[in-house]
C-alpha cells in the first residue's frame, strides 16, 4: 500500500512538470514582458524572456480552522521564511496564532484577551509586533459606569520572540475601548500608531520614540471605526471611516490635517480598504445607508494628489460586509464578502473596470478575510464564514475560518 502511494505521488509530480513544460513552450519569447504579464524565465544572455498572462481562475476549499461567530479581524505575516496567521476570536476571548506547516495551519499560541475585536501586525527595525484591541460597548454612559473597574479594556502590544516563536506582552496603551490599532511608517525613522475609537469624537495618535510608543499631543478630531493608509505621489494620507462619514487626512511633515469629507458611512461589521497598483491608488468603501443591497464604491486617485478620490465604479452587494484588495502575478483583485455571498473581481487593465472572476458558492456570513502568502503556488484566502453546503445537507451550520487555494490559469 505504501509503495502504491509513492508511485501515485511520483506520477502527480511528473504530470506537474509536464504541464509546466507545455505552458512554457506556449509562452511568447520577448525582450520585455508586457503590462499584466508574468516573467517566468530568462532564456539567454541577450535578455530574452518567457512571458505569460496569469489570471486567478477559481478558489478551491483547502482546510478549516475552528473559530467562533464573532470574528472581524485576522492578519498574516512572514518571518524567517515561515507564514503565520493571527485571528481575533471574540467568542472565545482570545487571539489565536497559527503557523503554516505541512500544508495546513497549525495552532502555535493562544493569547487570552477579553472582548478582543481586532489585530494589527507590523514591523519596526525588523522586529515584529502584534497590536490587539478590545471593545465592549459604544455606550458612553455605560463606560462611565465602568470607570475604575477591571471591565474597561485597553489596547495591548505584543513583541515577537524569535527563539520560541511566540508573542510576549510589550506595552499597554492608555486608550479606553479602542476598536482597532492601525500602524503606518511616515518616513525612514517615523512610525505612528492610530488608536481607532468609535465611541469618542477624537482619534488618538501614538509615535514611536525608538523604544516604545508614546502618545502624541496631536489627535485627529474625528470619530473613527476604520482607517486605511495611502502613500501616493510622496503624500501620506489616511482615510478615517465611521458611521457618520469618511474623512481624508494628509500628512504635512509635521501633523495631519483634514483635506476632505466623503459622504460614506462605514458600520460595525463593514470595511474599507486601499491599495497602490501601477501608479494608481484604489480604495473600496461599503456604504451602510442601504442595508440589503449595500453599495460598494470603488474610487481611484491618479496623477497628482487631489482633495478626493474620483469615482471609478459602483458594485452592488447583498448584505456586503468585507472588501479587500490584493495583488498577484501583475494583476489587481478585489475580494467582496457578505452575509449571502462571496466573490472575487479582477481589474480589467484595458477598460479600467473590475469584473467578476469567480464566486465562492458555499460561503455565507463572511465577516473577515485575509490573503495569505505561503511562499509558493499563489495566495491562499482565509475567510470567516458559514457554509451553504452544510445547511443543504441538513446539518446545523457552524462558523469556520476556511482557507482556499487559488488556481492560477497561465495563457499567452
């Protein structure tokens, strides 16, 4: 039996090499790859290259991670050639850290954090940190009742220990009931951390002093539940989203100042995201004004930075909750998840519009997603979801963090 499995494995590997050979044979030999093409190999000293277009074709379910129903945040990171994934599990009052080993996510560490809401992973001077935010309520009156009790929550930063591959507590920030921490690097030596707080009218800012984060006297006079950072044409910009509006702030070199207000509201279980791709900056927003068919607005900033982003496209989503950009093989993709469906869109370079590539038919109640780089074979996509397939079979639907393997189609 063992020898039979070895033979089968050998045949699979052999077939894989033959398919790669045929793919390369069909590729065009050119002096330089065109926009959107992937450089597979350099064939001679004159610089001739093998170029193919690579497109994500579909997502194949690959494995499950047991998780609770209230998961709104997960972050992955690479360290020492390995891939890790941190998941904020609000149901179980903990952050779970997983390591990609033997083609699956293995539990590495459990960090107890009551009422955990979100996680943020960042690096300073090649040292990795994990920011964890907890959030109990948005009721200000109730928060005053909790004053001087152990029930109030504060953000905690953990530092990665290389030796035993675990996070150790590093620093607690003096911000009550923060919904999230967002990190960005403004220049070569300046690092800031935003403490998002949907309860109060201001957003505190922390600066790195070389050893730890200290609270800056500056604070953005804006309520915030989400934040995305944009670096465009040497400008550092932050978009702060709340259930009232979305504001755009620009870094002057000394402080952030408000540039514009967008009439876009982002609620508790929705998201916003941004990415820079081929000289352009794209941003997606899920507007919660309409509950059933929520509008997913895609905006674009190109050329010199303006006061606001230009409208590019509007997508309709059924109870949409999550939008996330990711790039693979010279192409830009947009993941869109919601309570009734999940789908992936691709940017059509010719027409400058996003078109649907594939739908994940068995995914419902999607509240968080992360695109994970495992070092080969294209990205894996992890999403917190429920499965339609389980419901059709008559089984009781359960929450799961399912990861999908992306199938890439190469063509000339």
